[in-house]
C-alpha cells in the first residue's frame, strides 16, 4: 500500500537537486526520495539481523522533571546503532558484488559493524587500519571475522591503500555516507521508538557531522506524528551540524578532533542528503559542553548501569545541562546510540566526571609532625562520613615552621551538599586548609 503524506513532500523537496560530492568512491548517494515505505521495508528486512533494543523508563526522570525513556542502542552486538544501516546496505548489494567482497578503512563503529555483518552474510570483508589503532579495536575486528590489515600511520594512508586494493581486486570500498539505503536502515530507530513509547512529546538524538541517525529517524517520526519534536545534540567544541545548516551546505574544512572520546560527534559533515533532511524535519539542534557529556556518562552508569561513550551519552547531556527547559513535564525518549569506549579512557572519564560532579575533592593543610594530629584529622573525616581515596605527607619541601608536615587528602563525598558540609567542618578546625579547585 502506498502511503503519501505532507512529510513525504518535505522529504522530496529536501532531496531534489542536491549536488553530490565527487570524493565519495563507494556507493553512490542517490537523491532518491526517502519515503516512509523505504524505512518500513528496511525494518522488515533487518528484523532478524539486529536487536530490537529496549526503550525503558529511566530512574533519572524524577531528577530532571520529565518522563525519560532510554532507547538502548548500545546493546547491539557491536555496541552501535550503525549496525542497522550497515546490514540493510550489505543485503542490498548485488550478489556478484557480495561474492567479490567489501573493504573499509577506519576503526569507527561503522567499520566494526561492516566487519561483523559482512562476515555473518559470508561476504569477504577487509578492514584497513592505521598502525596507531588501539590493539583492542584490531583484536575485536578480527574476532568479528574480518581480514584486518595494518597500513600507514594516519587514517588518510589507510583510506588510500583501501581504495587501491578495491580497484585492483574488485572489492567495493565502503565509506559511511548518506545514501538512501543507509539512511533508511538508521531510520528504523525512529519506528521502534514510536512503537515502544506511546504519547511521545520529543525524541533526542546525537548529531554532529554524522547525522544520518538523526535525519533518517526524523523522517520516520515526522511521518508518524508531525507533532513529535525531533532534537539533535552535538558538542560545543565541534558544532559541525549547526555550522553546516547555517551555511546551507556540508562544512568540509571544519577543524575536527580525532580524539577517540568524541567518535563521530566530531566528524566532518558527510552528506547533503542528511543535511537537507535535518534542515527540513528536525525541530532543534543544541550544543553541550564536554563536562556535560562526562556527567551524563556518570549518570547513566550509576542509575542505568549503562556504559556508553560520548556519542551515546550526548543526548542525555542536553537534559543534564538544562538546554531543553521546554521539555519539563513532557514524555521524552533519548537514544543511547553507542557504547564503544576503551577501558583506559572509561576510567579517565569516570574519574573526571566525579570531580566535575563535586564528589571527589582535594584539600591540603599543615599539621605538626606527630601521629596524634594525623589521627585527629582522620577522625574528622570519619565523622563526616567521607571516603579517603588518597593521603600524602610532604616534609622536605614544606615552607612553614620546622617539625610540620603538609598533608594532602583526596576524598569522595556523596554529593555537592556533602562536599560543602565537609569543607565547613574542616575550615572550622583548620582555618588555613586550602582546597584544590577543579
């Protein structure tokens, strides 16, 4: 049955007469109308290959004054929503191309999804990674079933090598882009959220340069209910999408970070299709600070036992930062799209988030160099019910009077109020105590 709606007209307007970048050597990003039927067809075709992830009511709702539902896309097999677009893209390839194989060149979530699903479909898959790629990523990609080749010191070197191999051997070089097929696969998230949460007021997605999830899902949601607000969130450090929307075309020369913390949030704006869809269908795009993302990761870990990366946490960060006050009292879904954060980086992020949340603090004070004074300090800390994480004593480089020691303590508190109580108690007994400001 053909479904025609005003939203399809918007999509048609947004996707007509868009010049395509000639630098893309993979699948052609045709200007085909992305219709609701395309997204529905994608949902039917991929239903046995990807998880229908839960969209669950969150305990964070009371804290932020709205009904929050978390769409847990990080529970996909490779930890990323990108699987939806990838599996639909791979199954849409001609059979002769499936026999020849595909090749990708990055350590991104897109490449990991290609590695896994191509292997599952028995499509030969090659992944070219630079020598600077973390060993954990290389190992995981090989375990998914891909042939991993380390080449070059930069991502550009790997991409050049992958294109050459593709040309010489007949492989299809895949690069994440905004073809109609890929966007339709990603748009199935919007279908599921609408089905899982009745009476939705708003849905929040990660944005940034790779805004295919935002664009594809907006197409589905706006067709089903034009009154649902669709909101994108990106980093203040890399407002790629906002700048591209303002310019009216993808920003190609944006200075972006390659830091693994940000992932695709800091990527270049990769396609006119996604940009035009976003401009037509997305109600609002906001930017958040790195500090808000870190605290969002902490909240999700504590309240939901959800370990996500920056891309996964950035949607909730808009609520943490108070960027969307109009959603108070509303029913809101937040898409947690990715959970691929390396362990060493996860430790740094949580430690930093605890400090930003005023739950880990440090202070220094000078005591007489005798065990009794140290013991009394520990009694004060025990009485205030704080957890001592570290305590150091400095005797050699103390500039105060002789036979004194400078004591530096790092402690953990329950919250900001508890930290203030501890500070008042210490200053009352030790007026010269100095706090290390974050």
